[in-house]
């Protein structure tokens, strides 16, 4: 065990850029779009085969809640107004869990444990959209800065989604092209 730890720290010292790139990949996989349905379809792991038309309908439905939830959670976190110990504890828990999986081991399904906490912030984000829109109309500079932060975090999220699902995206696009061509 000690030799493994020693070799791990030697690798980190010798190749810090490689370790950082690996951690960024793990972060992208941790926040990636759930792709189990895609994998099961393309690797024929269903008991009965799923028709192409049904897959094309069901595939977006399997990921749509997640695609809506995470940006709303980011919006809710950025625009949260009443920061107290409870809110900081939730953010700390989300941050810690994400960081640990980005450093150690990440897989798409591992983010499910923090979903209830993200749903709390997504609910707040959905409820505060009108308030933020009115603050933008009034020209609040603090709100404009928060919008920029929200947009930057959303770009990072979308980039991680693209990185973690580009393999499945090419297969899905080919399937849709073949289905339309048939």
C-alpha cells in the first residue's frame, strides 16, 4: 500500500500537467450527461431490441431533466440571496463531493448522490428568474456580474457535457441520419 502511495506522489511530482488534465477529464465525467441508456442501446444490452424510432424519442427524454436541472441549479446558487450556515453547508457538500470525485475516481452515476442538494438550488433558481429579470431591467450592476458568472459556469458545464458524451453524440447523429435516410 505504501509503495502505491509513494509511486502516486512521484507521478504527481513528475507530471503535474498530466495530472491536472486527468482531473479535468474526471470532472467532466462526473458532471456528464447520464448515458447508460445510450450504452445499453448501442451495445445491444436490452432483453428485447428497441426500435430506432423509439430510441430517438426516448433518448432526449432520458437526459432532458438533467440538462434542465444543472443550469437551473447553477442559476440558483449564483443568485441565492440569504446565505447562512445551512446554505454554505450545502454548497460545501456539493463542492467537496465534486472535488473528491474529480481527484480520485469519477463516473457519470456518482453525481446522483448530490442531486437532492442541486434540486434545492434549482428550485430556488426557477423561483427567482422573474426577480432577476426585473433586476436586469433596472440596471443593477451586481446582477450583471452574477449573470456573467452564471454564463461562464454554464459554458464550463456544457463543455464538460460535450467532452463526456461526444462518443455517444456521433453514434446518435449517425443513427438519426440513417433513420431519416431510410
